[in-house]
């Protein structure tokens, strides 16, 4: 079935389903596809949409989504759970952040284009068929191969209704760190598409590194189930979780402290460490150990992202700082 033919509002109630959806023809024949897991409850209720694999080198959500599907009984569910475990099959096949087909980053092209490149078409159909009709949206990300990020739930930090609903769900998700982003959210993201549609949402990050740590998979699995209880899709209260560390910042990982030279990166700070303006946060060395450059914090903040791959080229992002919530 081509995704254009999918009508998620007309799925048979009280059942689980797994299918592949065609997106665009492949040059060697066949089609680029999206995997879809749906669970429709015996009773009506909210629609929760969950994505993973927007980047092809992030695996925690890819592992968590089938686990979630195993644990949800349609007879005990109110509403519908729609989950895409791998949104970017081309990048997933090559374990890359961007698509090898058109070079684009799926997390920068939402809401996409029906007549664009493969990545733009994926963003278009994900927005039209899933995000726009959701009552809540979750995008499961991690740091991928290059970065290192603490396990967190990110949300829209706003007094508006969509922001307050996003924060309420992020709190019960159960990640050890909350990271709020004041509007406007940078364009092109799945969550910016959701917010433009008036859909409350959250996203996750975790250590990544091309792995899927059991504790992060558990956090993502339990987090989605907690949100479902919060939305009254499942009976019971969300599991009790320790109070998270609460940080606030723009969340734009495209604009972070970068290296002026190529070399070997030695960080001098840890994740979530508080740093002060002017503090030495990292150095770049040559293979003989000579210091080529020192990097100093340009403002106070907490380390929310640190590059994990130590080999760096000029212009590579190294460290991102954010603020504590007031």
C-alpha cells in the first residue's frame, strides 16, 4: 500500500497491526518504505504518535518501539497508538545521520514536500498522515555516533496550552533531565511541525554512540507507557520517577561551540557540569600531543552536549551549553 492510501482514522478497533507503506520508487525496482505498527484500542480515546529512526545511527527508539507494542493490549487501550520504528530507512541502512540518497537530514526538512526528494517526501507524509492528526507526539532520538548527550526529554517551554501540555507529559516521561526550549523552535524539526499543527509533543536524547544502552531503551519504553497513562490511554498512574534536573535553552544543536582547527579533541568538562565564562572546556592537539587550540566557554551554563568522536575537522561542533530552569 502507498502511504497516500492510508487512513489512520478508519483502522479497525481492538487490534494490533504491522505493515510496510510505500513512499517512493527505488531506482533498482520496488519502493522506499516505512514500517508502521498500530494498536487501536477497544475504546475510543486520544491518538499518540511515536517516531524513531529519524536519524539512521540512533537505535534506542528502534528497539523500544517493538517492546512498547508487545506490552500494550488492545482490549485495555483507549484510543490509538501509531508508531514508526524507522522513519529513515535509507539512512538506517547505511548507519548515517543523513540520507545517502539526497544527502538531507530528515530532522531539518519537516513538514517536507510531496514532490521533493526522498527525504522531503518522507517528512511530508509523516507530517500529513501522523503528526497532524495526533493528540500527542513523541520523537525518540539519541546522540547518534558522533555526539554524547545525557538521557533527557525535551519539550516546548511556553505558557501557552501546547507548551503546558508538553511539559506535563515530559515530566511523567521519566528521563533524568528535562530540557525546555522557549519558542520559536528552530524550523524543520518534527516537533516544530507538530507545534505548527497545534500538537503537544516531546522528544528524547540519550548517549547514543551507535549503541542502545539497556537503561536508555528501558527509559524510552517506560516513558511512552507513562505518557499513555498520563493521557488516560492506559489504566493507572504513571510510574513514580525521581525529580529530574531541569534545564532551559534554545536546543539548536546546529549552533554550538566549534573547533577552529582539525586535530584530536580532549574535553575538559563532563556532561551536565556547570561551567563559567572563560573556563577552559577543551583543547585540540596534533598527533604528537602539541596543543593547537584551546576552547573557552563564551558564557555560563551546563554542558548538555559534548562531542564523542575525538577526531575533529575545522568547524566541527564540540560542546553546547544551556541554562538551568528558573
